[in-house]
């Protein structure tokens, strides 16, 4: 996880670490995490007006 955190620190937008029981569904620019496993969202802050985000289902 520490390596994923270091990688995510170098990205400009949201970054996810997901396992094999997780998927990311994007509809109209909105990300939705569909999971029965484990996942973590890094850098969740998005600029105002940006529709990207994450919801857990």
C-alpha cells in the first residue's frame, strides 16, 4: 500500500488501488467503485465543477 500511496502522490487526479474483486465503473465522467473486496481512493479532492468522484456500491 505504501508504494501505491507514493505513486498516487505524483498524479494530478484521483487514483485507486483495487483488488481482483473490485471494478471501477465510469458513467458520464463519474467514477463508481463496485466492490466486494478492498479498495482505496487516493487524492480524492477534485476541482470545483469537475464531475469526477467516487461512490461505493
